[in-house]
């Protein structure tokens, strides 16, 4: 019988990294199979997983994602070695281009040729993790005379964050898994055929690449506060060039087009007002636990093999409240 996978996005909302021990131990007891870290101003992608490696024994741990711009290939390879040693056989390296906001605005780095940069860094890191000395230059990245100081104790699968056809095709050609983000359950069937076709063209088994996706849920009785907070998140997130292009490719202008127009005009209040309840519901489940569970199940029905639950809250939940959320959404 195939184990039903269910992940959680880390760190949990409002909880400092050092206070996750009790909840991670509980999550593993509840049957959560995965913990995937974020890299968005709350935490770097590696520290949370190093702590989780000490506090769990079975959970698979992955970066979702480590940016190929903000982290060089040698840094990525050595970080992967460290986590592979901390959690032997349990670590996955999730890579991605990230976004203009994180790369260009926050880190002051050029966000150019993201597809080529992702391909090149992924190839260099995979080669370095094999233990050989790497000494070559590719189009957008290079490694000169680099070799890991110790062999990696177990193979490190490389997952790729992918949104539109170029990255999806790259994942189908080279990656062990694909990581989806900011996507609704009805969008998944539009994405997966691109991935599968790339795999067939590369001569790969269409079942060889695992599909992982973040799923936003807000288990709460205070729906009004949750909707207001989610509108603020979506307005900022989906107005970035990467996610705007993604949702336009998906055909979601009817949900977010007016919000983009008002955002571009500098009308931030109007942009928030333009996000309808349907537009929120497309990407997030807000309501009781049963509603949130059903929303997660829709992703699985659409072809996601590992849904990674993002617990969203308009406030700062307490540890008992977070535990109740995890318990209610645990795999069955």
C-alpha cells in the first residue's frame, strides 16, 4: 500500500525557530511525512531544516526553495552535504529561480536568464554531490576546482520549483521532483501535461518526477479577518512579475486582472478591494477544518502527490492552536 504523503511548510506562523521542537515531534506522530522550508524573509531555507533534523526521525525534509541566484552552486552543494549528514536519506534539495523581489530588490542581484541560471546551477550542484571534482563553466554559472570535503552519505534528490512551461520542461528533463506554488487545485491539470510531455520527450518514465505543491489553508472561525489578511498577501504576491505572468498563463485574468490594473496605478486600497472572495478561494481555504481538509484533497485528486500545508493565520496563533490545526489536518 502506498503511503499517503502530507507535508507542512516551515517555519510555522508566528513561531520562532527554536520553539518548533514540540510541534515537529507532534507532527511526526500525527503522520506528517514531510517538512519543507521557506525562504521569504522569515527564515533562510537551511537553518529550520537543520533543527528539524534533530527533532524528527522519519520526516523527509526539503528546501522549498533555495534560490539559485542568492546561493552559489558551491554553497548549495555544501549546504546539501550538511543536511544530508544531519538527516541521512531524508533530505531533498529544492532549487528555484525565486523572484524579482527576493533576488533583485532584497539582495541587490540581477535577475537575468532565470531558466538558464536554474539549469546551470542544478547541473553543477548535482555533479558536485556525486563527489567528483568540478571544474567547468556553463552559460550563467561556473565551478572552478571544487570538490566536497566528504562524500554525501546518501543520494540527495533535487526538486525544482516550476511555474510556466520553460521551468516545467526543465523539471521534466532533469529533476527528481517538481514543486508548485501559488496555484489553485483547478490550475494543476493545466500544469501537469507540460511536465509529463517534457518527461516523455526526454525518454523518462512519466511517473518518475514527484509532484509537490504548497496548499494555503486558514482553519479559523474568524473568516472576515482571514479574508482581509489573505487579500493583502495575494495583492503583494501576485503582483510580482513572476506570479503575475504565471496566473496570466493559467488564464486567471478574470480573477486578478482588475487587481493588477489598480496595483499598477498605485491604488493599493483599490487593488485589495478588487480581490473577490472567489479570487481568495481559488488559492486558499478559509473556514473550519473539514473545509480545509477537503481543499487539500482537491489537490491530490488533481494529481499532486505530496500536498504541503501552509498554515495561514491573520494573527499570531499559540502553540496549542497550531497543534490543534496540525491535528485537524493530519493525514488519515
